[in-house]
DNA sequence: ATGAAAGCGCTAACAG
DNA sequence: CTGTTAGCGCTTTCAT
C-alpha cells in the first residue's frame, strides 16, 4: 500500500547505516587493473545483502575521520596499507573490518592472494622451457606492497631450487631492465614481471629494439586482463579470481557485524592464482644482436 | 574536546544523508576504460564537498528502489541509459540528478563528451594522410549508446565533406571487420574504431595476419589509456578529460541540492575531446598481400 | 544573546 | 500477542 520506510530514520533508530566503508589511499590505484574487479564484486556482494559501499579515500582533507568515527559506516574494508592512525581509529571504534591485499596485521581478518605460489609457478614455467638466465623486475612506480616481497620470494624459491643465479631489478626504472636485457653477452632470456605494467613496458621497449617475443625473450606477467590477453603477443600471466576477493571480504565483515565484538575471530582467506600460458613465453632464446632503438 | 557529532542522527534530523547515488546497469561497464576515471573523479569531487558516492547497480534485486525511494541519497548520477521506471522514480522523488554519458532526456542536467567532434577529427586525420578507403567499425559487444551515433555522424561528416565513400561495419563481430580489411583489392587502408576495444582487437588480428601497422593499415581509436599508449605501435586515439566529467557532474547535482526544486534549471555541459597522434597512423598504405593467419 | 523544548520516523521495550 | 510509549541525538524553533 505504497508505504516506504525512511532509511534515515531507521539508520538512526537502529544505529546502523548499512554502509560499509572502503578505506584506501591514492597510491592503491583501486581503479586500476584487477583492483576494479575487486571493488566491483564488493559492491555487488554488499548489495545482495542490502548493504552499500562507501568510498573513503584517505586524503589530507581528513574526511575519512568523519566517516569512520561519525558512525557513517557499520564496518569497513582496508585496501592495502593505510596510515597507522587510520588503523588505530578503526580498532578503537571496534569496527568490523577486513584487510584486502594486506597482511601486516594478523589480528584482523583478511583476504590475500597467494602471490608466492603465483611467482613460483611463473618462474618454474620459464625454467621448464630451458631458460637459465631469468630476471625478476619490479618497476619503480609500483608502491611498496606486501605482494612484492611475496612474488620475489616465489621467484627466488624456484630459482634457488634448481641452482640458477638470481637476477633482480627492484623498484627500478624500466631503463634499468632494458639495459640488462639488451646489453652484454649474458643477457637474460626470460623475465618475470611484478605485474602487467612491467610486461607492457618491456614488450613495448623490445618492440622498439627489434627483439622479438617470445623468440628472443620470454615474458611472464601478473594479472589477467583484457589488455594483457590482447597484447602482441598475448601475455603469459598469473591470473586470479578477483571477484572472489570481494565476495570473501564482504562475507567476513558482514559476519563480524552480526557478531558481538568480544566473540569476533580474525580469519584469513587465501585465493590461489594460476598460470595462464599464452604467447609471450617460449623455449630459451637463441640470441640475436639487438638493433639500436 | 573529543566530541564527535553522530552522522546518523544528523542525517535523520536534517533529512539529508550526504550520500549521492550512482545509478548504473551492468552493461555500462563503469569499471572499464575511461569510466573508472569518471567514477574516481566523482568520488573525489564529492568527498571535497563532504558527500559520498553510493553505488547503486540496477539489478533484478530491486535494491535501487530502497536507495532512491527510501531517502538513502540526496541526489544521484545516472550513468548512461537506465530502465524507464528508474528514471521515473528519480523524477517523482524530485531528486537532484545529472546524466553522465546520456543525452536522452533534455529536461535533466547532463555532461556529455563531444563525440561527433572527436570522430570528425579522427577521420579528418586519416584523410589528411591521404587515405581514401576508411572504415568505421563498432564491435558487437558494444551496447547501444548515444556515443555510437555521435561518432558515426562525425565520421560521416568528414567522409562526405571530401566526397569519399562510406564504409561502415556496425555492431559486427571483429571477423567481419577483418574480412573487409584483409580480403579483396579495394581494402580500406584506414580504420576509425568506435573505441580502444576495436583497436586492440584489430591490431591483434593484423599482427596474426602479418599486416604491419601503420605501414599497411592505419588505425585510430577512442579513449586515452595506459594500455593504448603502450600498444605496439602506440595507438593514435581520441582522448578526453574524464576527470572533468566527474567534477562537472558533481557540481551540477550539488548545485541542485542547494536549490529548491522549483527553481532548478537543466544545464548541459560538454567536454571537448582531442586527437592524440601516435604510431598507429601513417600515410596511406602501399598494399601488401596478407599472409594467411 | 542564551537556553529550553519539540520534533524528525523509526525501533524496542514494556504494559495491558 | 497486540498496542502504547520512551528514546535514539541532532536541529530548529521558540521563549526567556
């Protein structure tokens, strides 16, 4: 009979807004790559439970404080790492929370990707193709993040296992990597990239140098996206189910909302990545002299 | 002295949540391409004014009704086209609103991109390079959207202006476009793509056929993204300032919120695109026989 | 000027 | 089990 409950009054009376915050800093790039898929699944998973996502970028305006402390949200997601004062505020408010892509605080629920396993599989793939000199490369624009260490560990584990020599180029400009790939007689024939960004940059650079992929250089990346699938050549990459992260994360905080603070238990859920072999990797290269760019 | 106003109580008392809805359907792909930048700027522009974005995907759950009719939001953005009952609800609620990427209702405020000018510039660019057979291509996965017609009109206007023949391949699978590009003696030497998706697909296909770009085929796309900038070759494309769309949109609805319903005036704001010339276009091709894929 | 009080629309506790 | 009422915490109006 046309009656509509007033959601503001209900929120006031019940002490719940049915909003869940998404706390993130600029450098988390939540609107890039796989992250958008995580966010998308977050929105949908929450909507299914009659909740909505409240975006709370942490910036100098301090608007996040209003949101977190003012009772605008019933729980929140912490996207990657955050300034300590934000975590403190969340804790003191006893706000249900799930960390997304951050494992720095074992007392909080979290969902993480098994990056180590992913990088291990990627490196093993190159080793299996006969590559002996394999570079691990992280571009300088990548911000410090736990996955860097995880992926590096996976790479090292595979390399060490077969007694190869490590070649690491960490948080460096791509010029450094190109230098290593193009100069000297002992150039790497394979490269494990931190993510699709490095892969894209390197493919682009090699194209300029006339080094063909995978004939002369094999490349593995991370992240399975439209753009990587249609690179020339299509990128061999470590993919994972990003939507699952959102679903699991939503379940965690919704569960905690329904649980009195005292009986909440931090739980960590892991999503397993898998290697997707495409055209950017092949048997260890017969080397050709690079032409100058 | 540590006092925190309770936002729920304030929302109740004042009758405003400081939330602005983002109404969209699945097929609007708001987490793809330029759209993510629009959304991102929306979030930031609102936060600057102490508002927050409430994502309201229109799905079968009908959750949007609660949000729109239940007073969960003080205004909203309509992202591309929506089912008519949603628009009706928005209108009846007299909710301040701005259309984003949709010009179907002149009685509502809106911000649009001048797609016609963009496509015109793209086509003129190819004409200027001496191309005589220029194809306009929209992939089948693109959903009906006003920009398709606009871009087509821009293409036609440029083509007709110099008396060339139109070649249009609308809402077709890429196989159709490839067919046109690869078979026969009178193949197009230039192609205007609806967006970066078509450009990516075509570049990928031509790579398989051994047709080199831009030597044998020139391609112009739409959207300026990391992925298009680092394509091989880098894509000549029509770019526009997506962040501006969010800023203007936010201004429009915030303004209307501060204005009594009776005195609100629909205003349309246009953002001008510009052609970014990169490596995927060059002088009209000397044709080579395609090798079989 | 400052301070008291009514009211927003719902929920939950309580009385009948 | 149904019907009444107090109360959530702020804003705004009205009296002082």
